[in-house]
């Protein structure tokens, strides 16, 4: 990703603030904040290996999430890193979840069994029937 030095014009042209080593994304954000003529006198000064997502996260930390999301029409939350859960944390299966929500297993699992009844995967319908206690007639 190319980096630039430039001038940011603020206060209706009253003040020019130099910006050093900024990306095209930061330039676009500054233009969104200060107007299309709010950034000028560009000079290419280098390169950095950074993905667009990393750059948007970085400028979101500098300028705040809201201006970045508004300028680029994105949600920075979608770029947040995914952290693995602790190994001992287990997610409930459908049957456990059904019991916790007091939903009869037959009601919870029938749509699942119905969806898999037309598959060609060996044992899928058998497994669905065993889990739900439904007969083939119940799936139709």
C-alpha cells in the first residue's frame, strides 16, 4: 500500500496541516471530513504491507469508528479479529438447547430431519430419525 506526505487544509482554508506517511484510505477519510479539496500537495514517500482491513482498523483507532464507517460505508466490527474460545467451552447441541428452551425434541428436530430426508449422504436420514424418533411418514 503506497504512503504519501500531503497537506490537509482545515478551517475553510485558514490552516494547512502537514500529514506524513498516510495511506490512500486516510486521504479519502480526510477528504470526507474536510471536503474534496481538503487534501493537496501529494508526494509518494513509501510503501507498507498492510491489508485494506488493517488500514481501516488503524485509521478507525485514530479518527474514531463512526467517521470511518460513514466515509467508507462499512462496519469496522466485521474486520475485528476472531478469537478462539477456550477449549473447555462447549456449545450446546440442538437437543440440549431444545431442553433448555423447553422445546420438545420432536418439534425442534423435525424440520432438520425433513431437510436431510432427500439427501444422498448414507445414514443421514437414519441418523435424523434416531435423533428425533420420527418415522419416515412424519418427514413428509
